[in-house]
């Protein structure tokens, strides 16, 4: 069984920066895609950023230019650096990874941006 462990959430003022990290418990798996989803209160979970094994990145329009995703394929880690945070970025952020049809989710980490 693979576990994804997230860290780095917290409370920050608008305009501030936070960096989220997610590490997989098994290093023998080469995940195809590693992503960050987020879910605002009373909203559906949405994809914020994704990065595949080859390094291709994609971002939601709402975070383009502010968020940056990176990954370390050796350490099985994915990181989300969030700049210029806005109150609407508030929510629970989830790490996601897939490997040959198997999907894995982290437990979520809370990000709160105060105005």
C-alpha cells in the first residue's frame, strides 16, 4: 500500500507564500502523474496543478502565474509553491498520484488565506 503524506499547509495573509510538499511512502513506484487538487468549503474538489513523469506541467487558470509545481522522481516527492495567495485559495489541498491505473490520495492539508 502506498501512502502520500502532505505537509506545509497553514495560515497566511493575502499576498503571502506557502509551499506544500507531498512524499510517497514507497520509492519503488514511478508515478505517471503527480498532482495537487484543492477543495474550498462547500465546493467541489478541483485540480490545481499537475506534472507528469516527463516534466510536463499544467495549471488551473485560477492559479497560473502564481503557483508552481515540481517533483523529484527519485524521492517520489511533489511540491507546490504558492505565491501571491488570495483568500479564494483557501481550502484543503490534496496530493494525488497514479501508477498503472491505481490512484493514491493524501489526507489533505489546510491552507487558509486571510484578507
